[in-house]
C-alpha cells in the first residue's frame, strides 16, 4: 500500500462520505430524545426517506424536490408517531418499533416500480479544487451539499441546545416536563416539533443513501444504519459533538477494515467485520466517562409519557 | 337461511374435492433470496419463471427470503399449499430444501448451486459461471494498467472461490504480473457495503473491479471512479455504460421450462445439472468497444473454445498458494474437484476466511 499523504486524504474523504447518514439520523434523533421522547423508528423513517427521495427524483427529475420531499416524508411518518405517543399517550418503545416495521414494509411496497432504475448523478461542489490540492483537496472539496450540511449539523445542534432560548426550552421539556409545563411551556407542542424535526433529518439521511451514496432504490437498503444511529446517540451520551466523533469512528473503521482486507492483513475477516461496532462503543465509553457531564446531558424524562391534567 | 348456508357449504366442499383431484392446476413455486428487481441474480431467476409462465404453467414466487430458518418456513408453506415443483434459488437454501423434501415425497424440489440430494425428489442444478470468469480474467489481465484486479467476494463457498481462481488463472496467462486483491463483504446484497468495498479496492490501486455480489452498486462506483468493471448475473450495462466491459449472464429459462414440463408430464427424474457456455446457461453480455477490436476478437474466440471444450478454465499445471500441485500438466480439473474447491491457486493473495 502506498501510505503517501494524498492517499490518506482520499481515505478520509471516503470515510466522511460513509458517515453522513449516521450523522444526520443521529443528530435528528438527539433533538427528539433531548425533548424526552424516545423514537425507535429511526430505521423506518430513514427507509421511507430513501424511497420517497428516489421516487420523486424519478418522477419529477428534480433533485431539489427529491431532497425536500424526502424530508417531508420523514415529517409525515414521524407525525404518526407523534400523534400516537403525544396525543394518544401510547408507549414510546412499542410505537417506535412499530414505526420501523411499518416503514420497512411500506417502503418495499411503494418501491416496487422503482427497483432497477439507474439513479441520477448528484452534483458535487468544488470538484476542480479536489483534484488540484493534494491531501486537503479530497477531504474538503468535491462533496455533495448534503455532506457539508451533515458536518455543520452537530455544531449547529450544540449551539442550539446550549446557547439559544429555544434550546433551553427543549432541554427543560426533556428534563422535567411537569416544571416546564408549570412555567407555561406547551410541552406537547415542543415534543411534537422535536419529533417532526427528527423525522425530517432521518428522511434526509435515507435520501442521502438512495440519491447520493448509492444512487438507486433497493428494498431494505438502509441495512440497519438507523439502529446504529440510535446506539450512537446513547453512547455519545446525548452530546452532538460526540455523535459526530462516534459516526466518524464507525464509518472510518468500516472503510479501514475493507482496506486492510485488500492489503492482505492476516487477521480473520469476521473479526475485522465486527471491529466497527466494537471500537465505536469502546471509544465513546472512554470519552464520556465524566458522570457529572452525563447527568447534565441525559434527558431525565426520556421515554416517559407526559400528560397535562385538565 | 341455514338451509341455504349448508347447501353452499356442501357444494363448496365438492368443488374443493374436485380441484384437489384434478391435475389441471399443476403449480410451480420459486423461492428467491433477493427482490425480483435486483437486476442481478434474482432478476435472472425471475426471467426464468416468466418463461415457465409463458409456457402455460401456473407459477408463484416468494422474494427476499433470508437464508436460514425463514427459508424452511417459506419452502414448507409452498409445499403445503399445493405446489408440485419448487425451485429454491440460493446456496443457503440447501439444508432447508432437503429437510422439507423429506416430509413431502410427492413434491419435486430443484435446488440451485447446491450439492446435497438427500432424497429422491431433490435435484440440483447450477451453471458453470467459472467459464465466464475465465473470459473476465483474460480481459482484465489485458486491460489493467496497475496490474491490480479488485474482487468483491460474498461468502467463502466453493462457487465463489472457483470464480476467483478461474479469473486469476486466466489473467495470469495473459499478464504474469497480475495481482488479485479480495475483499469479503459477507453479504449477497448490501449496496452500501458493496460500494464501499469497491471504493476501497479502487483506492488500493485496482483499476478493474469484479464482483460476486448481486447489486449494481460496485459497477456504479467503478463508473464514477473511471475504472473498468464487469456486470454480474445479468447485463448491467445501463448502470455503468462506460465502465462495464462485459457481463456474465445467467440464463435459467430453458432449464426451468424443460424441468417444469417434465414434472407436469411425469417424466421428472432426480439429476444433477451443471451447464455452461455450451448449453447457453452461461452467456456473455455485449463486449465494450473500449477493449479494442483485437481483444474483442480474442475473447470471442476464447468464448467459442470454452463452449466447444477446446479450452478448459482449469487446465494444468495448477498450483495452490504453497506451490503444491493441484492439477498436473496436461490434465484438466474434474467436476468433483471443481465442486468442492476450497483453496486459492497460486497468485491469489490472502487467506480464505474460515
């Protein structure tokens, strides 16, 4: 293997590209969970976003409509979850699981006529700079707009939660809905908004897969990435920046283990395949040892049903 | 009112009795490992099913059936619901097929790419895909500039190892400096993972990508990166028009029609079929003109010679990785050895996962 500097640049570039769906879905779910709602339907919302985005691209031939449409479809399907858990007060875990199963089934049905259609090339930005600058070129340039958005998102999320009044409201609702409600905050409305936002981000994560990463529609194409995103949120102890780190480690080791195979490392392949899961958990557990900080970030009322007595 | 109800019931029972006794509703069932629109493995089996249907025989199919416990349930369900002949179209259905066959001696079973025929009502069939791999190897050896061929492998079963070996032997023949890099993805079908594997191989210097997985993601990745690739199982040209040099195409239709008619007419026998380029079960897609007229002519001749038997994919001397002789000079590998192939030939890097 040529371990020169430009090769490492290309490697980092492909690692970034593979972590995008995890960053998007996990960042969305993080806001939902910080408001005290546990939505296990991430996988289902992602797959719905993937098929909606691809179908709209085929029908309208417009990538902008496809991307916006995928987010809207995430919003619509998460609205079902919101209505059930917030208005009808159903159990979060059961409803979320049902949403995933529903999403996978529905997407397979909707996608029947879209299998086997080649996707469209998604425009990439600054592609000339990518070639001309060694090392930094493939890292910084030549990506889709969605990738840049995904990498800004954890920082925006962090700012939102820590520095804005609305962020404070979300945290208050997640920590103590009763006190928040007594302060005159409409807890149900805030939670609805957070659920819908989470749905939009998961829809976008799915569309990234079907429109940009592997431009095609295939049944069950999210292949469990929604569950990994969910796990990332917990292991990152609800911190947006740690979600980004976790997603990069996971994507990085996934790509690296393929490279190690191609180079011919004499390590059992099955072990290499398990490595991304193992390393992500270890790293995130190690960097989030500070129990005081965990307490600060954990939404105390996560998954608990809230209703206002009238 | 009750009188009427019983009248209906009795006539319904009679009708049911008739439909079971008559042989008019001869039915064939198919079990697929992927969705029918994968444009690869399952797509081609589905085309075969369409041909059976066109021959006037009723068929049903179940798609995306995972290998393992689910498969047995689906096969059993088909057998119970009156199917007379059932095609199970993936290697991992081998044990479930034989298990169900034991309980339904009157139902005929056809298992693709397997080797277990534990009961007299189980046949196996496969295609000599390795003949196609020989052609790909020849092309790859000539087309590569980096002398590195990237190979995306699914599971370490003889079928896949045979393909890797056939390709490497043919590539070595035209280009002794060739190196085969292999990445195992442990899936038949995960576009994201297949694309990542292709990208890793390209980043590692491979300028020809070959796949033994079923989605079109690897050829699309190759197209984007500007390297060569080959279609798998069906003609994938429209997914990567510049990159694809040719495709190995599986044509199951004639076999499926023949076996379905035999089962209907009562002439079905247990057998083990292994057809190749000669019988047309393996076919090649159109050759990309980017190969140059000379090379196209060369491989067209090779294709003819493989079909006529003049050239065999595994002609000695063939050595394993340690240098032990596998096939002596002047001999060709017999079918038994091919069917159970579990070692790499010399020139392939790495170990086979256990």
